[in-house]
C-alpha cells in the first residue's frame, strides 16, 4: 500500500547523531512498515549536529521521498533537544519516537498506533530482550528501580526510545536533558493514560553508543529530583478529555 496523500495523521520522529551507516537502512525499514498501515504519515528526521555523513545521507533520501522531512541542527544539542524540536515541528496527531541507531524495530510501530487508536494516550515500549552490554542493562535496571521508588510511575522501561502518544500529550513535557526517559512519568502525572507494550530490541550493526556514564546515571538522577519537586507542587486537575 503506498503512502496516503493528505495531512499526516502520524509523525515518526527520529533523532540522528553520527549514524551515517544506519540512516538509509532504518528509513527504508520505517517506510516499508508504514506503507502497510492505512494512514497518512510523515517521517521527521532530526540531524543533531552530526560530524559524519549523516546529513548527506538524510538529504539524499529526502530528495526522492515525499514522506520524509529533515531538520538540520547546526550543533549537537542532545537527544532531548532534538526530540523537543521534532515535537514542535510534527504535523501528525499521533507522534512516534525511536532511536536512529537501528536497535528499535520499526515493525513494532503498527502495534503502538493500534494501542493509541484504542484509547491509550501514550504507549511506552518495554525492551523484552535487551541487546546491550551487561553494564548498560544493569544501569538501566537500577535507574528504573530508583525512578519508580521516587516517582511511583510504574514504568518498567522508561529508557526505551520507542514510544507513541497523542500530540496533546507533549503539553505535559518539560525541557530537560533526559526528557526521553521521563516522558511517561510526566504524562502520567498530568493524568494521561499510559499503556506499556513489549517491543523487539536489536543489536547495533554500525556505529557506537553515544551514552556515557553522565547521561545514563547522573543527569537522570538530577532530572528525576527536579520532576519529583515539580510533580509534588502540581495541582491535580487531570488531563482534559
């Protein structure tokens, strides 16, 4: 089924930072999956100040695809800033996020869209089988346990980049450097309905991880304390429906 014409109902936001070897493969996978979904869509690729050939690869693909838009950030601002930019530029009523390294499986996108269609305000992926190093898996488990202890959000795998949500949920987000890990907690605190789905997680085939110890441990701790303070002072009105 070809991409449907008209204003997109779904925007897939993908930040890329020095992922040149992964660009074409991942975008082709996403388009292949979405061609079988009967809704109009767009892919919004954010080049986060890459210093390799990521920008050239993105523009090469965009030159032949009507469904792809590229936003080029002049300097590396981090995944959260790239996502924030994408959210502001998204045209779809439903937004899907995923990493640009190819570890998230585009084949899971239709199930996420279906869950939103059936009433979820946000769908958070759970990486059923992590294809990461033992250290990264242990740090992720620790981070999830501590976050749940403090925020009581019940989110099993907040660091999974594969998420989907109604565009209005963006109003619950705040611009912090680890936003990608706290979107479900912020949405839940605002009264939105969160659903969690097991998703596939794949091994990285090219490039290397951009997450150091500071990104994976210290920044989330500081941001979590800020969110706890913010949530404890928020009035309890719930999400408008």
